[in-house]
């Protein structure tokens, strides 16, 4: 039904999360039929980003500069380091707005079944950063999954040997959450991490 | 189909879906796709909870319709948590899918509950491995020789993958064995004497080799998380030897 070039466009749009064959088709036709300018901009932006965006040499988040803006910002406290799994987690914590230190992105978590063991996590980079910036406090903000917990524990053990304060973000009942609907595991963790009033 | 299940592994799939590897009582290891609940309540299932799972589909990939925990949670940290990751990796790498293995489900349940109780981890893992091998029909025979003779406590044996135990009289073996073992230690292994240091040490060496051969050398990544203690006991012709103490 479609010519090879259009087919290829539809197929490539499907790499986007949540885009099935129908929506890929819609998008492709929209770009070709109604928004040539937008399509051109998209193509250029994609090409340029792909060519230029790499990893920050210090925290490993995505950036086209050698060092990302956060790492360059003199107002951010280099002695306080938050360790996260992905660049998206940096964005999430930044949007909360209360953390004023710097980040380190693990680019994943321990997942032996997927072939990611301690060696694949690249923690030597983290150790170098901690020593170079004379980090005093590390906050581990890995996901609260089994693998995230294991990763957290592993990193904590490593960092403790460097004599710095290591803490883990708390897990708990979400804001606006009703206890009745919170699963048992979350409740158990929330109880464990309770706060004195 | 309604099954009791533990989540062994999760992988992102599409935007709001994940792939679940479930160890079920009824169907053994199964794979399913699960649509995560709406964003506010998005929780990746796991954490050693026994779930009641409703799933459908005849193919290899089931559709998980609902997933509800039927048990209060277990909190595992540190080494016990690594031990579970190790158990998960073994299950993933050794179990066929869609084959009912209820005893392995029970074995896994026993393992995580025992790990929570804070007892020594190595004997638990060795017992888990023995259970896994025997349920999969890959058990290690330490009670009789390859020729079917009963093991004698006072005899020294050599152990090969292919031939099992063979009496050893001090000659240079044609094929390098995995290890040498006193009959008494072999029988202790068979009897599950996990408080015996030699038995435990034998099991560690034996299982490591056994797993490597079952997996044809494919690495077990989670080993890197467990304490590394290379064999430091006695050797004979460069091969570990386990003598009754
Ligand atoms: Zn940076």
C-alpha cells in the first residue's frame, strides 16, 4: 500500500515508546502531508542531537557539552552527590527542586539475568568522581525494585570504604495516597523509614 | 488461568507494559506481559511477594490480567538480597518454560523465607542447588559409584562429570577429575550434613563445576556479588581433595 520510503518512515517511528503501527502510520502521513516544515525541523534536530549529544564526562548524564550544565554550575554543592539510575531520574529529582548537590548516573542497575554484574556498572568512575570532588555525602536514589535495592546496597558498601556519609532516599506512601490502596511492601518500608514527630 | 507466582525478573516492554518472568506453582516458569496500572500507582511487582496471578493465552507469552499479593512482604537486604538474585539467575538459566515444577516453587519459597531468618547463607544456597538439580533430573550421585557400587566411607574417590565417582588408588588419572573425595564426605553430602565444614566445602566446589557444565560455560553474573573465596584447601595433582576430618 505504501511506497518503500514511506514504509520505512512508518517502521522507524515505531521505535518510539507507545507508538503502535496505527499511530506510526498517522504520524508519518501527517508529517508528509501537512507539516513539511515541522518534519524538516524534526529530521534536523534528530540528526544533530544524535551527532552531538553524548555523556557528561563527570556525571554521565546526556549533554552535548563535555560537562553538563549542572556539573558546571558553581552554585551546586560538589560535596553532595546523588546517585541515580538514568538521566530521566536526574530530571525527576531536579523537578522536585530541593536537591542542591550534583549527580552521578549509573546508566542502569545490577541485573545479573541481563548480564549486568558489579563490573558492568562502572563504579570505578564513581569512585574517581567521589575522590576528585571530595564528596562528603552520597544519596543513593536507585529504583525501589529488587535490582535497585541490590544496586544501592552494593554501591553503599563501596562508598563506605571511602569514609563518606551514605544514605538512601526513603520509600513510602505517595502524597495523596490512601493506605488502603498501598501495597504491603511499600507499607512495610514506610513503617521502617518512619520519622519521629 | 489462575496461578500462585513469584516474580523472578522484569523487563521493560512497551510504554506502559512490562515483561514478567514468573515462577508459578502450577505452570513452572512462565513469561507474561503485564500492563502497568496508571501512572500514580505504578509499582513494578517483585520483592519476594507471592502473588495470585490471573493470566491467559496459550502461547509462550501469556497476558497477565491481574496480579495481587497474597502475603505480607519480606524485606531482604545485603547478602541475602544478593543470594536471591543468584537464585533468580539460576532459575532463569536452568528452568524450561511452561513445565509444571511445583517442588521448585516450594523450594524457592523455602529459600527466601530462610534467607529472611538470618541464618548462614552458604548452606541455604547449597541446599537450594541440590533441590534444583534433583528436580531437574540433574542430581549429583554421591552415594554410589558410576558402576553402581555403594560408596564406602573409608575409600578415596575421584569424581568426573561423565563417570561420577570412581575408587581412587593413587594412580595418575587418565582424565583429570573435578575433585577427589573421601567416601565419608561423599556420604555426608548425600545425607545433607550441611553443618559439616568439609561437606559444605565439597558442595561449593562440586556445584560450581556442575553449574558451569550445565550452562556450558555461560557465566553466572551474580556470582560476582557473593563473597569470593577460591578453594584454599588441600589439593592432589592440582585438584581439590576433600578428606574426612
Ligand atoms: Zn554532569
